[in-house]
C-alpha cells in the first residue's frame, strides 16, 4: 500500500495576503477565519480589504490555546452556525492544524491556509496534531482532505521573529535524520524512499541558504535565500510527510518532542526547539554512527537549537530527563526496524548524557 496526500495547490507569492479574496471568491462567499491575535494584527488590513473587495463576508475565531479537541469542536460549531462555506487559517502551526481539523469535522469543508510564520510544515501536512487542553500532545488526526490552497507570503513571514524560522529549519531537517536509521537498516519501502528525497533536498537548502535566510529574516528582508528556506520548511518538509504505507515508522526526535509537550515548564519552547533537543538525544542513541553526529550537531548549534533543558530562562527540575523518558512509548514492531537498541532505560541515559554534555557552566 502506498498513499500520497498533498494540498490541491501551493503558492509562495510576495503580497498574496492582500489578494487572498481572489483565491476564496471562486469557492465561497462566507468564510470563518481561524487566527490568533498576533497573526490577525499582522494581516488584518490586507485581508479585510481583499475580502471586502470581493464581497466576501467573514467571522473571526481566535484560537487562544492549543489545537485541542474542544477548540476544534468550538471552531466547527461556529463555522456551522455562521454558514461558512470555507475556513481560512491565518497564523502559526496550531492555527493551521485547527483550521484543517475543523474543516475535516465539517465533511471536508474547504480550507485555505495562510501561514504567518515558517516554524513547521503544518500548513501543508496531511495531519492535524491534537493536544489536550493543557498543551500535552494526544496524537495526530489523519485528514481525508488537505487545504485547497496553501498561500505563503514571504513578505509577511519576513516580519516575524527569526526564532520561528530557526525552529522551522530544525523541525524540517529532522525528517532526514529520522529517516536515516530505517534506511541504514535496509528498509526499502517505497514511501520511505520517496520521503527521503524532499527531506534531503530540504537539508541541502538549509546547509547552503539557511544562515543567510535567518539573517535576512532578522533584517525583515525578502530575498531568494529566505524564499527558498521558507519553501523548504513548509513545502519540502510537508511533502516528506505526505507519503505513507502500512509499515509503522516513528521519528525518534519527534517521539521525544511528544513527551516534552506534557511537561509544563517546557511549554514556552517551540515545536522545532523540542525536536532539536530530541535530535541531540537521538545522535547519542546512534552511538555507532559518528558521521551523523558530526554533521547534525553543528547544524543544531548554527540554528539555535537548545541542547540543554536550561533554555529561554528555564531552570529544569532535577528529574526532568527521567520525566521525559517515562512518557516515550515506541512499539516493539517499530524498534525492531531500527539499527540500534531502544528501551526506556537507554533513552533516559541518552537524555541525561545530553543534559550533562551541554549543561551551562
């Protein structure tokens, strides 16, 4: 079995935010906009003018917390009561996921996603990640229909904090490093081979253009390097997530991330920052593959990924590493496909070693 699911259209076009009504008009005359206060502030004038120009009515739904089941249900109910014919997501990853999930609940109501940051591939991804109301990850909601448009405006993203772009780069490059153990073990599944191609292209883009793109973002300047890196974070990483088969494979760094979401004192970390820490732990678990560590760890440092739990003013609890390890559950059928042993004690040891190696002095 091989399944490939992608958005109907992806467009990276400078200034597309001011033209969003032109993309909605053929599909709907009433839309529910799912957004956050900061994302709406950054796009409101352009979006309102464009919708009014096309005679499109809208209501706003502000997502104030995580993309939880209760939040998605509330958005879907508001869309239904309003009679929305389309959901427009404007914001970061949790908004993108909430918009997609609400559309799914409403019999695949059309969704257009307009990301205002490039911190994940959520605008494209064939899943919505669902959290509990406290921010702990529950699991993915598999989508039957992806957005009809993913509209990317580099001019808007260039105005965002470069911390988001750096986190997005790390989240995207993680795909390549998470696929490698399965490939080295001889996994020749077509979906894995297909996933690896855009993942490698994304990694090559970050190596050649990533540092320049971050500088351009810091200067709020749209350049070819920034556009290429934004596309790699959203489209290439999204494409790498778009293929699947019947064989279970788990990204080790993302499994560590999932556990970290349940720890309140780490909630201020971005998704890609947690994934970056998970990659540093994975590099230790792959103790027999020094080449991976030699390439990966410098990249994590270049793009500001936290290698210690003492990050962004956080003073971690003494047993934080053990708390993370206890929540990581990977099925034996998945572990059997990896070229290194993996159990809770070994994960806990790798986390503690990572903490000790990179603990601030």
